C-alpha cells in the first residue's frame, strides 16, 4: 500500500511534457518491433528488381552442371529413405480437367498419390509421420495457389521440402484476367501470359530429360554462345493462353522453348517450361506455362517426376510395341485392304525398323484363310473365337493350347471392363501370357460374327450375306 502511494506521488510530480515524450518513445519502439516481426522474413525472400527484362530481351542461357545434386537426379540433399513414395497433388477441385490429367498419368505409371484441395487459409494435410516424410513430391495444379498461400502454411510446406529434399511441380494457368506481364510473387521470375506459341524445342542439355529426347542441331541465340537444340514440334502449339518465363537468376534453366506465333523463322526462343535448380530458396521445381494438352508436356511431366524424386518414381526406357491389325480380310466393300494399302504398310514397317529393330506389324485373320491360302503364322500366338475360355479361364483350353500348339501368348477382350482402361492388368495363367485389349474393336477370327455385329444394319440382304460364308 505504501509503495502504491509513492508511485502515485512520483507520477504527479512528473511534468506533462515529459509524459508526452515518454509516450512518444514507446510508440516509436512498438513500430520498430512490429516492422521487425512482420517484414523481416518477407524481405529475405524479395528478389532484386534488376532481375526483370522486357519480352524483347528474352534469351536462353546454356545449361550448367549440377555438382550439388546427390546422385543422378534428385533434389537438394535428397534422402529417399526418409520419405514415402507418394505424390501429393493439390487440385483446385475434384473435377478440374488438369487435375484429372495429372492423376491419370500417375495411375498409368502405377505411382501412388493423394489428392487434396489447394488450401488457402485452411489446414495443410499432415506432411510427416514421426521422423519420416509422407510425400516424395508436391504437385500443384495451379502454382498461384502455392505462391499466394497464407504465411503459416507456406512456411510449413517450404520447411518440409527443404528438410526432406522434396521437389515441386507447378502449372501456371493463364486466363483473360491474367496480367500480360508480372513477377511471380517471392521469386526472381517474370511471367508473360496469354501468348500464342509455335515451333516447340527441347533443350538437350537439360538435366531433367529421361524419356524425352532431343537431337542436336547447332543454333545461334542472342547474347549467348552457340547452343545445340532441335525443333521437335513444328507449327502452332494448342491454345492461345501460353505463359513464358524470364529470369536472369542462375537457378532457372529452360526445358522447353518456343517462338511466338508472330515471330519470324529466326525469332527468339522463349522458355515455356522452366526448371528451378533450387539455388534461390533450396527447393527444386519444374514450372509449366500451359496444361498437359500438349503431348510433349506429358513426357516432360514424367521426366520431372523421375528427376525430382531421384528416380524413385521413374519409368523404364525399355518398351515393347505391338501393332495388331485385326481381320484384314474382312469388312464391308470399300474398306478392305487393297494393293496400295499393303504397299504403304510395308513402307511404314521398313521406316519404323530404322528406329525399332525387327519391328513387324501383326496381321490378324481367321483360320479359314490360313488353311485355304497357306498363310505363314506365328505359332506362339493365337486367339480363341469370341475370346472364349481365356477369362474366366477354361482349363481345357489352356491345356490343349500348350500341348498341341505350344501357345505362349494370347489376348482377351472379355476381361472385366474396368473404366478407365488404365486400371486393367495382363496376367499369366498356365505359362500363357494374357494381354488385355484396351480398345474394344472387333471379334477376332470370326468374320460372320464381326459382320453381324458391326455391319448387319448396312446390308440389305443380311441373311444372304451371312450364308455366303
């Protein structure tokens, strides 16, 4: 009580002017403290204003080696043993077209994934399980959802990517409201949107390439030495809402380049897919300036999955190609193969053999033509009429095939019709490999049923036509 009285007496003795000065100093101190806590982290992420160039000054720099990468491909300090091989896909809605295309590629490659609606200010999914990371890669359908994320979630995600060496793939979706030129918030990267592009080119020196390939043709680019590039796709690219990327920062490398449609044949190349090497903030990224409607983007997307996961999510380069032309002697008049068709088929086969050794078209026909014309056949492959007995399996069929003809391969269209077709699986039964027809075409080795099923309504005298067989 006595101390309180003394404090009140001291306050009464302090002049009014001194009290105002004291309050002013407290206000100044609070402003400095607020500025420190609110803007200190943000200022560290702000890029230099000198990084920008106009669209006319765009140029491509030769790729640099990546000595800081651990192993072949992969992210900074990547430790695959610390993350589960699962891709986290942030979509704008469960029904968005680009999101479904991303999921389709992951499912076709048999890669595990989890989809989440991009959080704005909502909760971020749990990223860790104890000392392990739950995801090996982050994919954003719209990279702006990541850039404009609230500070708390953004810090959580960035910290996770850096600690576990997790990379990121993002797509920039331009629309009529997009700025024609803008800087990507928080990055030394400039965007030029709503462009029409043509003549796509692959940078052969990009460390990202795995499935994608580019031949080497010497091309002179402004402000650089000679760079070896090749034109992979000639002509206009699909869509008029492309985005190209521009930066002077050493962390960005071009993967795909293209010209604007208004450019001349010697026009400058603009980066439409860019790789962030992680020199800016420790996180490697691959950014696409369009969706996956362009076929080359799908290949680069698969390569990005491989590179950013240190080849944990990677497809083998070994492929088995079979082109099966069924029932070549059957069909309505005017649709059957003629001499010119056969010659074109042989020329195409020879052309493909230059790239694929021993490539051969498989021609399907019924047993009637085999017996009447002594047509040479591949005795290791046969198809049962109507695919009967293949699936569900008929044991006697498999035993007879092995004992009489030594059949090693067959196919089935009667496999449960899972939709979409990428969920279907081939299988092996009694030593016979069964491939699953993805596209239902016609009934093998049964011309009567084929005509009856597909062309019966187009014939005037159906019964007479069928009896003629």
